C-alpha cells in the first residue's frame, strides 16, 4: 500500500472512526435493537445506529475537535471556530439488513474540505462492514483500497472492466410513488445489463463498483451520508461518479448511461 495514503491524517481519522462504529455493530444482539420507524414503515432505526454514531463522533473529535460533524441520527455540530473540514457520517448503512441479519451493512465516514470559493471537496473516506470483515478507504488523489480484515490483505481498487456481461446495482426508496418512478427508469436501463443486484446499502454498492464486483450503480433519492464515503472510494478507483445535483437526485457510479437517468415528472 502506498505510504501517502497510510499516513494521510484525514484518512487515518476516517479509518479509526469507521472502525469504531463497526465495532458497535459487531455486537449485534436482537434483544437490544429497540427498533422504531423513522420516515416510513420499514425505515428503521435501532439503538445500534445511535451508539455507532456516538462512537464515530467521539473518535473524530478526539483528534479533530474543530471539525464540523453531520450525521444521520443526530443534529449537526459546528464548533465556534471551524477548521474547514466537515464529516458526513452514516453509522449504520443497511439498517434493514442489520435487523434481518443480512451481512451487507456498514459504518461509513467521509470528510470534505471547504474551499475558498465556498464549494466542498471530498478528501477522505472509510467504510467498514463488520459481518463481511472488510474495510474500504480512499483519499483524494491517493487511490482507493480494500482491506480484508480476516487476512490483512490490501488490494488497490481499479473499478470494473467493460464487458458484455455487466451487472447493475440499485436501490429503492420507502415511498411507493418513488419506487414506481425508480422501477420505470430501471426498466429503460435493463438492456445495458445482463442482471441487477439490490444489495441494500448504497455505501457498499459504491464500494462493489470500485472493486469491480458490480459494473455500475444508480439510485435516486439517496442522502449525502449514504454516498459521502462510497462516492470518493469509487472515484479514486477510477470510476465515473455522479453525486446528486439536487435533493432528491441521482447517485451513480461505474458504467452507466447517464442519459437514461431521467427526473420525475412534476
């Protein structure tokens, strides 16, 4: 592994923070879920979501007390004298998988840097999937990597290879009307792929494109914390990446015909 990324301070914090969140998830115990709905039936949150985000925030603040924090489960925290670095946290991406004991869930941590013109540049990312025993991480202009936590093997990610047997990853929202729109768009994309996978974690979908297990991923209506880390990982693996330009909007990565990603009719 390149020493530049292994010693990058923001990547190091991202990796420690994602690992701290995943350590909470690794203690999965159905009797301790305290399950409740958020936006709709099936949009679940558990005590593990909250505890994981607390662990991630504490890990970041220990090293970087002047950074801004945004996350899925708690209000944003902006210090009096912010450093210009903001963290976007998804403590448990794939909560439904976690509840149903499907292995595709993770803790996801991304960092962006405020530029002089007011824009933000994503600069560091880490994702840890405890049930899969895998870590993904990336740094701006430093590449993307997969770390097998069982064997310790590090692999630099280079994205999918064009082929005639492409597989598309996607996801669906909790709102029925939005799902119908997503299905209509998906129908128009099917001719470009031999099959479709619905993993249940946008963060891991993006990582799977980065490592070439999926050839493409597209989903409408994801939130920033869903893609903050995964989009940088896919981008640093050399993939075409699109972050939502609107909310809601399309998130995509890999071998995607973006002309087919239409917007809903008003």
